[in-house]
């Protein structure tokens, strides 16, 4: 099938973590398909590791890589940032403006709406990636962000959710989508579906992810301490990642006397990090559709993870293995079980990997996103189905119930 080339601009505040992995893979696939792609992101965030990844992506961006100062919270500086982004985007003559995360989504929808008033035929697409949907709707901050999402929903042509859980969160916290919407799972490359083996002297546990409380590294450290209290010996652990709370976690490790058994590494490629330890621990308090879970399952690594966001959708019939988020006792027990029965953990990892490749494919992800772009432009007939497929309707119903319960805590 002949594809009409499009001019696509992605916008995200912080080019780090899973959200940037999603954009990088999507932009690469779109460029390889003959589309002109550009990326706009914050100029003040990103480590040397993140900046290297941006530089590697840059040659594929026909519309260029542009970086502007963007604040995470709502500030008066957002006005000057919006004006600077508008001047840049205006000249790109984009067909698609695709915003990722709350801030990126706000920028492209506001700027895209003004461009439409000036006669440009641009479509505004938004993917929350969790973002503002993580906020409690019963708190002031949550009410503010969800009200803004409702307003911006009127300025949206297309909505993409990375999990059924995220779609349910939007429905319950923001409202029924006005825009054409679709659930598109994050995907991996074919070569990532190969087991990663570890050395005989590998550590016991690996935490890999952003170093901030939302991802739970503090719980990971506390669980290591609890195991030492029970057994007299602390497990050997590795912490891979960067983030705003890194110094606090280093101090926590020192305060608890774990500095001889816990090693911080900074950011590393996931498959390289997996070689450091026999078990991966993802103790997140909130997620959308985390790449690190997909990567760990595809690499056939034994995994301890929490029941949050889209993680149960990855685990499928094995979702009962997930543990309650934020519960240090259950996390400690799960890690103790992993130490006591490594053969069981290995067998579970093999079972879990079995059906992942068909559902979580980067090619499928790209196809579904690009098809939505084409539908919005009238290049192909619009999909008249709801954003939730028939086989996932019960999942969304359960997700809505879970969100309602968590919001009332």
C-alpha cells in the first residue's frame, strides 16, 4: 500500500525514560516509512546518557531536533515557552502535531488550535503516558489538572492511550473522549525478544528506572534492609537509573548501612543492566505502560512487580503474581520468595515471555498510530469502532473500578 508522506512533529517536555523510548521508536519507524519527522523537547533536562540517545536520533529527523526551556509545573514561564514553540512549529508546516505527556500535549493542542485558526490543516494528537492522570481527583492539584484536560479535550483531534488502564483513567477522571481515540500498546523490536543470561557472580536484585518516589526505589531499599534484619545478611543489589531524588536514595542506603551491598550505576541500556542481577524488581506506585516491564519479560528475567497501571495487561493470566503497590511488607515477602526459590522464578519468567511478541510489537505500535494519523487527515476511512476492543472491555471495566477505589483512598 502506498503511503502518503506526512510531516509529523512530536513534542515532549522531558526526553527521558519510557516516554522517550516510545517517541524514539515511533519517530524512527515513521522516518523509515518516508515521513518527515521532527522532535521538540526541553533543553534543561536529560543526562549524558539521554543526550546521547537524542543525538543518535537526530539524523533521522528531517524536521530537526529543537530544544526549548520547559518547566514541569504550571508557571508564568509557560507563556514565553508557548510563544517560542509557536514560532518554531509555525514554520514546519506540520500535518500532525503529536504531544506526549501533559506538558507536551498542552503545547501542541494550544499551538495547533491557533494554527488551525490561521488556516493550517494540522491535526492535534495527544498521548498522556500517565502524566496528569496519575493525580488524585479528590485533591486540589488533581482537580486543576483534570479540569485543564477537559478544556484541552475540546482542542484535540486524536487521543492515544498506551494501555486499557490509561483509557479508563481518562474516562473516570477527565470524561468521555470527544476526540477519535485508540489504545496502542508500547512495543519492542524483534531482537529484544531474546533471553539475557547473567553471570554466576551476579547480584540478587536489580532496580532499574527513574529515581523518584513514584517509581518506588525507596521501597526497594527498605525491603533490602528488612531482609537483612530477618536473615542477618543483606542481598546484593544494583540500582540503575537517574532522577531528581538520587541523592536522597544514596543517603538512605548509607543511613541503613547498605552501602557495601548496594551499588548505584547511573543510566544503562536495559539489556546491559539485566546482566547485573538474577532478579528484577519494579516496585512502582503508579505507571501507564512501562517499557521496563516489557523489556524484562522479553529478556526472560525473573521479575517482581506491582499491580499498577498497564502492568496487569502485560502479565495477562499471570497477573495474580503481581503485588500490591506501596506495601513494603508484601514487597519484602516477594523478594524473599525470589531468593528462596530461584528455579520457580526462572520458570515463571519463561512462561510470561511466551505470548509477549505478538501483542507488544513496535511494528504494530507504529502501524496503529500512523493509521490514526491517516484517518484524521481523511487519507483512509476512519475506524468506527470504540477505542476499546471487544476482548479488552472487561479489562477496562476492572480498571475503572480500580481507579475509583484508589481515588477514594
